């Protein structure tokens, strides 16, 4: 029996149009959750789901009780294990650690509040990862993560096995098999029997995965027949579908060392994320806003510390804290929502989350920060007078 880890990744941007999300929910998420629940009644399998905070937020905004209740049931029954991810899909390697840690915190809190579960596995958005981020992964307190088996690093697209990072705490790495995953999400290759036979001949664990939207939305409803066959016949073909947690537990003694510094991604190459100068321009605009915010936040904490040490003007301290909660924090979340999602990747400049809109959003947020800086200076002057 070969261990196989199947993961599906779901994300919808915060700023997407409601009618688009409704269509995707109807075509992909709804049928997927129903298939998993129905098939679990007479089939033994487990899978991983990566669902960002913003897609879960969309389920709430659409008031879709079926999605949330069915997902909760799948989690409670141990059929689905959710994976930790930045709330707004921020790319792990390209985003400031301070901002991304906050997104991880809120994603973890949301899942805990909704489903009462702690997430022990990490899914880096777009599977972008490098060992330069080992310390960040350590700080997140996870047990394992997924990366992509890029040819340049593994000298094959047909990868299986388990790895671990060179870190004080053991953190294991499940490497996605690109060759099989490509067929798994390819409408022109619906032969699930062939795939199960191929997996059963490997040592394992074999990790395969794709976007949730590859079923239904990107392809016809017929695509679910492939997934249903795969789930229903895995065991009889010698393949056991496990969560990452179980696969790590079974295979940790034979884990290899993962020391690949090259940035991995399940895209064709990392260059996809920087197709031309406009996207690089958006990248620098984002970084400039983040830098300006951190400078202002640092200024705030200096004033707050000074007021706390003197302990002479409680009213002024309360006004300062109100300023942070009601104004500065709101800008921080606007940066999360507008500037750290997949805007880096869009090559279509016709919609609102692309080039011109990104630059305008950056300029508007900067203007807001300049205004807040003036207000903070007034608070600073008041504290000095005191």
C-alpha cells in the first residue's frame, strides 16, 4: 500500500466580484464538499484542504450555511484537515514577515473560531517557498509544509518521498509530484485508473494537488467523475489517501534533508510572477507603502512608551490608543486586503486589481498615511508639552 497525500487549494480574492464568487461556489466548492461527504459514507479516505481566510470570509458574506456546515462536518469526521495559509493569500517569499505573520495569526484564529481546530500543516500560496524562510516557518509553529517538486531542484517532475528542514524543531516537507498533479488537474487526461496504478508502484509518500477550481469551474462538471473514481477506488488499487499529518507520522524516520534555496512554485517558473516591468512597478509601490506604514507604527510606539513611562496624562494616552485602533490599524488591514494578495501575478490589466488600480490604491493609502503622520505629530507635541 502506497501512502498518498492529496491536497486541494481554494482561494478567492477579497476584492473579487460577488457574481464571480457565486458562480465558482456553485461550480466548484459546493459540488466538491458534497462529493467528499457523500463518498465518505462508504469509502475510507482523508485529504488536505487549503482554504484562505478570504475564501472562508466569502462563504460568510454569501451567507452560505451549506458550505460552512458541510465543511465543519468533514473536519469533525477527520475526512478533511485544513492547512494554515496567509489570510489574504500573500506570497510567503515576497511579503514582509511582519505583515504575513499577522495574516497567519488571523487565519489560524478564524479556523479555530469556526471549526475548533488547530492547523499543523502549512500551504504557502502558489507554493512559493525557499529555505531562506525557514525561520519564519519556525515562528509559525507548524509540523509540516507543502512545496513543489520543481525539476531544477529534484532533476525530475516525478517526485515522491518526505523531507525535513534544517531547523532546531523538526519540520517536515511534503513535495508535490508535478508530473502526476498535472494529469490530476488536466481535463484532457481523465484516466484515474492509470494514475492510481502508477502511484501504487511508488515508495511514497506521493503528494499530489491542484486548485479546487480545477474541478467544475475551470473544467466541466464531468471533472468530478475523475475525482470520485480516484477517491472510491484508491484503496483497492493499493493507494491509501492520508492527510499530511498522518503521512509524516508514518514516514518521518526515512525523511531526507531539504536544503533547496531556490524559490519553488507550482507555476511554470518564478518568472511568471514578474512578467514585465509593470508588475515590478506594482511590487515596488507595495513595498513603499509597507515601509511607510512600519515607520509610522514605530513612531506611534515611541510616543506610547513615553506616555506610559511618565504616567502623567491618562487622557492623552487613551486618545493615542484610540488613534491606533480606529485609524492606524485600519490602514494596516487595508494594506493586507489590497496590496498583499495575488495582485503581483495578474497579467490582465483590464480589471480593478491590476496595474493602474494597484498604483492608485498605493497612492491613496500613502496619502492616508501622510495625514495620519500629521495627526501623530500633534499627539507627539502634546506629549512633549505635558
